[in-house]
């Protein structure tokens, strides 16, 4: 029966992705024995071994690797067909598992969730906020939002917008410690370091082709941009943070931009998802929605001092 064949294919794809009967069974909500029987039936029907099993590990045979690619595409097409049909009926259905970095997630993704779910009330959104680069296939995510360089060529990437890091401090801190006039002056200040990537204490700044490298005098280090934002608001020091984290604080005067002509290099904001031929409609809908909203990300406004300088020049 067709239903049995689809169940066999589904079981094979989960085992092939995870190379584990136990984790595949957990993902499918089945007993391990049921998954094993489904794959045995599939291999019998095809007359070829798809998996190499030992007491300690599971691997794909040459036929298994080839069949996995086609089966993933088949299931993606089936899911897409069902999603499109459901969308035509008025709403997307099912579960959508998304990973996003904590800073961008809390400032610009979570405020959109209520509106997105109102448009698609039958969709379950499972949102994970973390600066860890998750393995989409291994961990069962439909897509991830990432900021910065992308390294996994197996994934499809769609650029949603741009970001850059800027220097920020509270007016009280700058009044107390003095405002830097050039990048080298940062060495005499308490620096709040975003602990992401290699050598986070090395701040690389640029302006109109000029570059400067500063070794941050670290007062506080955290992998959470919002933790550093709170410390910055509390007059703890100068932070180099993504502009989307500090834009509202600049506009409301809680923070001032330090060395406004200098910033970190431009970074892309991307949506990434597994490289299947068919992208589920629920993934497309979420990515389209987020991209449209991220277009409203305002550039960092100038400080009062730089604005006054610009006005005098005119």
C-alpha cells in the first residue's frame, strides 16, 4: 500500500540523516523495532541493502546514499504539496522549528511572532534562541536565522538584510570617563566584549577604507548581546554591538554612539535551510515575512555632536 511505502521512506530518511535507529525513532515517535521493520521491508522490496549495521554504528551504503537524496526530495515535495493545498484553504499547518541568535531574535524576531501566528493560526512555531550554530538536519530545524559569515555549503542561504557593529556607551559613562576621539583611545576605557567568534577582544574598526585594530581592555565579556546592552545602559563601559541591538537606545538617548565614523565591517543577515529541491511553504512564508519586516531596520542615527558637525558643513 502507498501509505506503507511512504512510512518506510520516512523511516529510512530519518535513520539516514541521523545514522541512528534510536534517534530516528524518537523523532518519529515510534519504537525502534517499528523503524527497523520499516527499513527491512523497504530493503526487501528494493532488493538492495541501504544501511550497514553493526553493534556500534549505522552507515549508509552507496545505494543508500543515492536513495537518501531522492527520498528527501520526494518527502519535501509531498510536504510542499500539502502545505500549498493547506495555504489555499486559508492557512499553513504543522510545526515550524526555527533557530535564531539571541540578540536579533529578542529585538526583531520575537516582536513579530504574534502577527505571524495571527496570519497562520494552525501553524505551531517552535523558536529556539541561541548563538550556537545548530545543525539543521541533525537537530531537526526547518531553518535558522544567522548573522555574519556562512560556512556550510550544504545549506541554502537567502540574504534578508545587513548589519554592522557600532560602539555605544551611556552618556553618564562618557561624562565620567571622557569620550574617545580616535580608536586608540579605547585602550584606556572599560570595554564590554561580545564573546562570539574567534578573538572577540580584537575589535576591527573601519571607516571609508581606513582600518584600525584595537585590543579591548575587557571589563565584561558575555555571549549575549542583551546582557552587554544592560551593562552598557548601567554605565559599565563601551560596547561594540550589532546596530539592531542599540538602535532604539540611540534614538531615545539612553546610549550615545562612540566614534560614529567608525564601525565594524558589514555583516549579512541570512535565512538558511537544508538544500532540498523543494522548500516547504511554511518555511517560505516565514522567511518572506521576516525579510519584509527586516527592511524596516533603520540605519544607526548620528549622535548629536556628529549631526551638529554635518549641519555646520552644509
